[in-house]
């Protein structure tokens, strides 16, 4: 198995060095960047398995780095490291394309757990299976293409994982805990409401007004991928 490559982006050299050392002990290959511009150069020029991205950078914010990554078609997973803990700021980080966030100060144990959870995820479907379809929704696990009624839809890496997880058993309710374990890992210690945030993001992208709903909520249990009534 090849060593996972991590990019640590933070303007604090001591913190970068500490994280690189701790992650290196765990067997990860780490490189560092101290600014948004340096980070983007490395992200665009090399292949990474995960970017640990600080919100506050000297030139422009980690949120802006993430936006530029996603607008450029770079789907590398991003774990945002931030001192911002307000709901509005969490939403801003997720809206920019971050896959997860960790609030400073954090324990190294929690950081390592988040990294493990992110990196141990494997593809939820075999690319050789071709396109998955439900109603007029089509998903290609290999190319990560998603269309509805023939129109392309851009999803973040985490949104795509959630959609594929629901596609595993269309028409069957997926319990909240099983979804959280599959996408964030059994040792994930964050807020369970993050799942509701991603379901809301998926619905906003996949269910425009005038089209049938696709993600159904089963209260007290979880979510199910099934064609439903037309959204008003």
C-alpha cells in the first residue's frame, strides 16, 4: 500500500512542524505550506490524499483556497482547521467545499482520528459497474460524474460519498449512525448534525423546484434514496 500524502497548510511554522512530526510518526508523508498562494501551487502541481488547511492565512483565507480548488475541479479532500466555531462560519467552510472541519484548539488524538477516518474510505462502488441510475439521476462512480435530466451537477467529495452510500441500497432506509460511521468513521467525535448539513446540500443540488424529490427523510431513523413527490 502506498503512503498517503498530506499537505499541511498553516502560517504557524511551529504548528506545521509539530503536525508533520506527529503525522510522520503515524506513517504519513507530509509537506508544508505557509500561505494560500504556496498551497495552491503545491495542490495544483502535485497529487495529494488530504489537505489540512488553516482558515487564517497571511495572504488569503483557507476558505478562499478551498473555493479556488473546487472551482478548478480539484476534488482533493480538505480538513479545515479553524478557530471559528460559530454555525455561520462552519457553514461558510462547508459551502467553500471543505469536507470536514476541526476547531482549534484540538487534541492531536482527535486530529489523527479525523485523518484516519478520511483516508481509510475506499470507493463505495466498482467503477467497472458503470452508471448508477434512479429516475433521471445518473451517477458514475469511476469518473465522479453526476447528472440529472442530462444536466451535469457538481458535488464536493463528501457530497459524492454520501450520494454513493445512499445508492448502495436505493429504497432502503440508511440509519443515521451507519451513514456517519461509513463517511466519518466509527471513531469520529464531531457533531451528528453535520450529516443533516450535507443532506441539505445534496437536496439543494439534486432537487430543483419542479422535479421529484430523491432523498427521503425517515424521522427518527435516517435517510433513503427513493423517488418521491415533486418539489414545489
